C-alpha cells in the first residue's frame, strides 16, 4: 500500500534526485538549450519518472516517440514498446495506468481519430495518462501537414486539453501536466496538444531544468478509484452490472459518474491555474482590437500586432493555454472592453471561435478567422488584413484570396 | 496481496456484507493446491452471476476462478459481452474498458505490474468471448502473441454474439443460420487454435468445460507457462443454450456431444518445447513435494 516516507532527496537508478516538482520547475537553475520540439519532449521525459511509454509511428510525432525509446534504452523509462495501432496503443496505455504506472504516449491526426474510443474510457476510468498530440490534418486526401481540427474532437471526451504555443511551453507543461492530472481530486488524462511541425520540427531556445533532477514517482494509491494490482481488497464493485440494466439506478449511476468526470475537470482548474500560471495570458487588453487564440496562431498573432503597431494601430492579445478546463470567465473578463475579437485558427471549422462566442456577451464582436488549413502557413499579413478590413481601412489584396 | 489484506477491522465486521465476511473466513487465496474440488467447501471467488439459468459460461467461470494458481496476485481483463455481466461479482481485480481491446489492456497491465513489482509474481489473465477475441479484437489478440506478452488469453467460444442476441461470429460454424447470417454463415469457423500456435503461443488448448478437472489442469498450465515463458491460449466451448435452442439443463450434454473425437470441439492441444520442459519440471517438483509430505506423515505416525 501507500508508502509513508518521502522519496524527495533520494536518487533513482540513473542517479537523478527525486525533487519537489515546484522547486524543480520554479526555483532550480535553468540551462538555455537549442533543441527541436521533438528533442524537448525527450528532455522533459528524461525528468518525468515515467514508468511506461508506448509508441507508434505517425508523422509528425514519430521522432519524439523514437527519441523516448532511446531514453528507455538508457534506463530512464520503466518499459517501452511499439504497439500495433493507435487504438491498441491507447488501450495499452490504459492497461498500464490501470496497473498503477505513470504513462506517456504521443500521437497525431488520423492516429488521434483512430484511438478516439479510448479517450472517454480513459477519463471515465480516471486514468491520469499524458498524451502528446502533435496536430496534423485528418482530412482526405491524405495530409501530414499541420492542422488543429483534431483538438475539436478531444474537447468533449472528459480529458484535460492544453494547447502549447512554443517548445518551452511543451517542456514545462509535460512535467506540470502530471502534477495536475495526478491530483486525487482530478485524476484525469491530459491531451497536451501542439501544432505539428511548427513546434515539433523547428529549433528554439528552451530553458531546461537540471538533468539530474526528476519528478517524484506517481503514487497510484492516491487515486480516487482502486488501482488494479491486487494490493488492496478486491471489493465487489456493484450489486449488478450496470451495463445492460434499463432502470433508474443504472441511469442515475451513469449520469452521476459522467457528472463526476466533468466535476473533476472543473476541480482541475485551481491546480492548472497554479501550475501554468493562469489558463490564459494577456497583453494590452485595453485595446479595442484583441487577437484571441491558442497554439502557434498566437505566435502569428504576436507578429501581426508588431506589424499593426508600425501603422499606429493598437491591438491586444489573449493566449489561451488550457482548453479544458475552459477559461470562460477569464476570456469574458479579458475581452470586456474589446470591440473586435479576432480568432485566427489553423483549421477549417473555427472551433475555437465557436467556444469563445459561447462564453462572452455580444458575441457578434467575434470575428472567426482568418482560417488556414491543410498545412498552409498563416502569414501575419492575413491577420493584419482581416483586422484592417474590420476597422474599415483599406488593405492590400493578398495573393490567393481573390479580389 | 495476501489474505491479510482482505481482513476486516473488528469494529466494522458486523456491517460488512456477508459475502465479504465469507471471503475473509473461507476463500482460498494463498492455498497452494487450490482447485475445482474447493467448490462447495470454501468461498468461491465468484459471488453470483446474472447469466441465463444453466449457462455453461457460469460453470466455466467457477472452474477457472477455482483453478487460478495465484488469485491473490492475479488481475483479470475482460471485454464487452456476457462475461462483462459476471466480472463485477468476481473477487480478483478485473478490468473492463472497451470491446475487443482486452489483449492490449493486458499487455500494458502486465508490463506496468512488472515495472512496479520486480521479482514478484503478478499474473494477468484475459477472459473474453469469441466476438471480442476473434472478430473485433483479433488484431490485438495476435499482436500480443507476436510480442510474446506474458499472460494467458482465455476465449469463451459460444460460436456467436450472445449478449447482443445471437449474431454471426467468426467462430460460428459454417452454414449456421443466425442473425446477420440470414442464409447461413458462408465461411468456415476461424481456426484460432492453429493461428495461436503459429503466432507464438506456447500452450494452446481447445476443449469444452464439461470436465472441471480438465479445466483445472489447463488453466493451471496456461497460467504457469505464461508466467515463465510466454503467451498461452485456451479456447473453451461454452455453448449459448439460448441461441442454439436448448433448454437450461441441456448445456452439459451439448458440450459432451461436441467434444467427441470426430466433433469440432475434440480436445486439441499444442505445447512448445520450452513449455514441455517447464511442465516436466513442475510435475517433478510436485512429485517431490508429495513424497516429502508422505515421508513426513509416515514419520509422524
């Protein structure tokens, strides 16, 4: 059963010191390093005291998944193997988490979609698995290019969903994510999303924590549901299986369990705010025009703001970090003075704009777009053009947009 | 886990359900020579079940649970279907997650338990129906075997989808008329025992559950071999009496009829060379132990 003495300060078999996570991430010295996003995932995992990682090749996460295999070969991960498909991999992750392991996996695009049946099961079974989603197109004809449509499908699974803008976000959030996911009053899986290629395959300066420090191990006996390891009594879980029963008790049980999963998402709010320093970040929100977005669309928004400043137009920024829990209150507050809310997105449907519209008064202030999809980049100029059009200003016609 | 773990605090004893009290008083966790003969003398690890009256699957459940060599450190994995109606009443940890992913769950589970409890025995046993094992989950069934995952897969073969009302399955006999096979099934019963052998299983048995002593033997062998060597597979005929038009009391006869040497459930067995060696070793140890016990008894007398 649960160990009563602390492992903080002791060493693991690789000589890393189990360190208080807050101290490791907020107080320990950082070393600037020039890495690709995939390499950053590996470096985060080196420090994550991960028990089981399960891999499957799909662009653009294959490199990260393979690099974590190297960590396993070096002895940093308890077990590692390649599964046979994303559906199987996510079930293997579930099995490992049911057995009390800290579990990590990575996927992308069609793989996320193939595995989809698993995600509400993970949340319902309260498995704090962390899954990196390096978003890519899910459309036919086949595309491997960046596109964030798959995130829309994850929003109603009961998983926590965060959207990283940079490799630095990624490094910190992988480690912080476990701290939120594994809280007894949360105990839910986390989909940590980023825009494929833009984050995974570009190099950036990332400030890393010391390699000789690692997270304290996961304690499965803090879980709100029993760990399936036969180390605690195998209680009879129910009088009758609820699956086939068509009666009030069955309906009430399922309904209350679904409500509990979403209540756990809500309870994660306070932990998420503490660990990632708020669900959103804001700049200059007194401006009449605000760009509100998530992922690398935020970076393009920053660039657009710089271009607008050159022309004397003031524009603020809201970066949404967590999509579940959803920062409705924060967005409402941040946008209260805005006349125009621009929501640039790397997908065709504009799911983020819809979420924002549903959260704020006077939602006709929301301009859904610009949208790019199918792997197109989002030049800051098209955001600038969209804003100037909204403001009734003349704008240069951009190539490919018609007249 | 040992039997110590299921003990009840004295202060709470009287408010615990009687089935739990029975479990503490007279279950067979930790009993080395546990087997089907304990049924009737001790608390079984299955409380009740909500299967149909006379369902051979309920017999199979009882024999298997009585025969697991190490239930105090065994975790079972089920799937969707009639078996999922029973598992909530089973006194070993068990997992239901999705339909057909049982061997994937078991792969992750077994590896997690190996990482977390090095040097300790933690057995994993999958028990699922033929739809889960052979149709929707075939990919994961086979891939777990290819990877030589160290757990036992048991398939309750009732030759159709029972829980959804008797639809055609891959293990159904050719020509059988069922829902979704309105003119009779057009292809042969999938030969999973042969496929299991070719896929790397070290111990494969196909039989019916008409004889509890046989089930005890094959379950024990399968678990011991999967613990030490690699994957094992048991395919047990548990006819769905409801869907083949039999009465409650006719399940046993149906199994006896189907296990005749010329019939499709004639006993079939494959044992790999390393598994044969292990079984011989275990038999020798068993013999030694019995001889020592006999000697001890003689000295005592």
